[in-house]
């Protein structure tokens, strides 16, 4: 995303918020100094430690809204965010950065948003509104640049899946996060599925033994078939901006979950096959993808598709002594070693803050929770290594060996 100036239609400045931001920063510095020179010590060690000290030094009320900025409006999931959280007392949207001023006008009208919230530059938006976190709803290609801008300002980030369009971009994001001390999180719908957490817990308790096979089914009938909007469709079917087609759009779910189930272990190899079953509809990207990820003692099969007869996001985890299959967000089918038949169960509801992306983001930014699991940068680096290798494998027709057994 090329940085530009403030949009001509939204020139108003949030002066009161700017002053309030300075006041909050001053309180933070004073509190840090009173606690024995935390800021000075942190600055001497690293910029990341300084950023962390500044966050820790400010006491936040559980009921105080989290000040968030939004970077990009072209990702269709932003509509779900506005629909669920626009009126939530848990957040305050202090700024929106989007280069397409026409899109900004449409969004402002649709959701009755003040034009003063909108900027065409993320840099300027952060400088003027002082958000505590940035939510990224851009195309995937822009993730690297946007995270680097957030890192410069020491602002935590949560983006929509996947992490990046390439493994090299993913590593650049990791470097920016490490050097600045910010937290970078990746939001997947499936992270908040109680069924996936139940499958993880069963595997790690040893209920079904050591994992031998993992199967993921993710996707829907296709973006055009489910009437994805034009702003989303424009980049979703662009191999540069999205990384691929169904391979990245839905292969990322399985890559993320198997990386989590395997505790971030490095896979041995990746083999992938992609197809254009509907070339007239999607001439530039794949619409069908199957990825086989080999581990020393397990195998993962990831099926991302724009050709399912309906939308689905479910997994199957097979161990030495049983299996668990997930059904949507809370259903389970389980069969253990000595069971005659499989039986169904309902997964226990997830406790806060692990039940919802906004609760989780607040816990990380305000309560200093360390990101872990499917949303963590550590797991998503492995997921991106899988996806990048899968794309190379599909292009060459060869298995990509990552690590020797």
C-alpha cells in the first residue's frame, strides 16, 4: 500500500483525541518513572522492550474501550466486523486508512461513519489518532508493508488470514515484529471454533494417541457463486495480491490448524496439486487445491476449494488409538480404540478471551496476554512455509523438500 496524504473529502483533524493521546502518553511515562525507571531500562535494552514497558505502565480498565484503527476496507470480512462490533462498547474506532476514497465514501454512508475518521495514509492516521491496535482488512499483498508501518509506530496488529503472500514476506513481518516489540496476530474464523479446540485437547491429552493423519476441508461454492463484492473480488482472484486462488484462500485454514496441532513442528515435505475447474470464471488463479504435508510420523491432507456444494470448514484428526472429526463450530464425531462405533458430542464453549477475536485482541493489548495457538505469529510462519511450498510444488509438479527426515 503506497503511503499518500489525507483524503480531500476528510480533512477534519481529531484535535481533542490528539490532546487526549498526549495526556495518556504523559501519564504512561510518569507511571513508568515512578516504578523505578522502567522506560530508561527498556530503552537501553531495545526499542521492543521500551514499547512493552510503555504498554505495561498504563493501567487499563476492563470496561474501557480499546482504541482501534482500521487499515484497508477491501477485504470482505470488514463487513462482518462492522456488523458485529461497530456499536460494541469494547472498542472505539478512532481512524480508518483506505486509499480508495470512493470506497471510503460508500463505507461511511453504509455504516453512518464520520468522514473525519477516514485517511488515505496509515502513517498519518496513526500519528493523528493514536490507536492501541490496528486491524488490517487489506489485500494480502499489502500485509507486509502495513505491518512495517505499525511496527514503526509500536502499534499491535491483527490481520485477516493468511499472514502473507509468500514465506519471505512472512519472515519480513516476523523481523518487524521482533525488532519493534509489537504483537502480530492472524485472525481465522476457525480459531474461535470450540470443536477445533476440543480436537486439539483430545490429541494433546493422549485420548486418541499420537497423530498419524490430519484432513482439512475448507471452502465454498466459489467467490462469484456466493456473490462476493467487487472490491473483494478484484484482488481475491489476482495471484499477486492474494498469492493464489483457493490454494491460499482456503488452504491457509488447514495449514494453520495442522501447524498448531503439531505444535509448530517443521514439516519434511509438501506436495500440491491445483486445478482450474472453472477457468471461465477464474482464469487467473486456481479454484481447486489439495496439499499433502509430510511429517516424520504423520501426514496432513489439506483440501481448499471453490467447488464444494456448500460452505464448510471441518477437520479430521486420526491418532494411533482413535479419531475425532469436527462438525462446524461445536460438533464432534469421536471414536476411540475400543469403541464399536463413533458417537457425537458437543464441544464445550470456549472461555473468554479465547472465544472471540475482539476479546482476544483486548486481552493481548490491554492485559498483555501472549498470543499463542492458531492466531500466533509463530504458528503462522509455519503455515506460510507450507503454503509457499505448496504453490511451488503445484507450479513445478514436484514435491518440495523442506527438511530431511
